[in-house]
C-alpha cells in the first residue's frame, strides 16, 4: 500500500504543477509569450469598457480591411458585459456599412444601410476573393480567434508585438513573408498591422503599438467569450451557495447526532 502511494505522489505533484503554473509558450517554440496585465483575468476579472470600445475602433480601422467577424452582429456591441455602446451609437456604427437585401416588390435585390441586427460587414464576398487579394493567404475570421489559438489572448498579443526587422540567419523568408518571434514557425504573411499613428483614438488615449495591441486583443477576447463576466458571476454565486449549503448540512448533522445517546 505504501509503495503504491509513493508511485502516485509524483503524478499528483505533476498535475498540481500543470494546473497552477501560469506560463504560456508559443507552440513549436521555446519562446515565452508576452503576458500583459489583462483586466479580465482572475476569478473576479472584468472587461475594461473603454478598452473594448478602443479595441473595436482598432478592428474597424485596421483589421476589418482583411479580417471578418461573421459571428457578431452590431447589436452585440450594446450588450451588457461587452463594449456597451449605447443603442444610438450602435445604430450609427451599423449605418456606416451597406448590405445587399431583397428582393423588393419588383423582385430585385437592392443595397441598404446595415441595421443593428445585421452581421458585421465582411471585407470580401468569398474566400477566393480574399485569397486573391492577399497573395494566396486566407485571413482568418476573428470571431473566435482567441479561443482557436493555443495561448489565447497572450498569443495574439505576442504575435502583434513580435515583428522584428532583423531575421535570424537560420530562417529564410520568401517574398511577401515576414519574421515574427512568436508566430508558429516564425513566419507570417501579414505585415505588421500596428504602428504609432496608424489610428487616432476618439477618447484621446495615445495610440501606440502596445496600447492598440492590448485594446484589440481585449475586444477579440470579448468577441470569443461574450458571456465571460456573467459566467464568473454565476460561478461566484454557486461557490457561495455551496459554502452555505455545506455549513447548513454540517450543523444539521451535528444537531441530529446530539439526540443519539452513545452506547456505554
């Protein structure tokens, strides 16, 4: 029995180490990912509303020229737990884009301004058009990009910050390919999308590369997990409920056993 326990202990320690160690690495690389102080991390973490709104601005003015977010509707931007734009702001945002609708009474399709209930506008009509415009590469949809990549938010942030002009001697880059310290394989077809001055934040925040990367990744994290705050709140309430229930069960058990006289 003692021998089996000794064999089991290392496994327990390994499991505890894996569950408690908060270190992320880039897949197929020994490079440790950058780890910003995300406001949404931790049991009580929440999204920064201002950061989410700035993140949407970065997506709209930079990322949306190549990447779609087909699973999101404009009305999601007003939902609790997200950027929480006002209804009027969402209507104004949606109306900036057009969509083909119809048929009308004459049986013809027509163009109209998008409504809050419409999906986010896509930069290309289909995948072939997307590949043709990007040298054969297909820019992934960003709706759940954070959940689809190992390392999640840290990985996307690291890739955005990981462009370097100097390429290691052991890496050969093809035409139209860029070196990225954190990208899987260290090669990426997308040029560095963020640089100081590429956009001007409407709230006056300085739009440097680090700030834009952090804001847009926060926005993408919310897009992938729009109910994150509600889930954490439910989890906290469940823990409190179970704690109270455990105490009540213990007190009831203690009271019942007090009525039973011990045998002499």
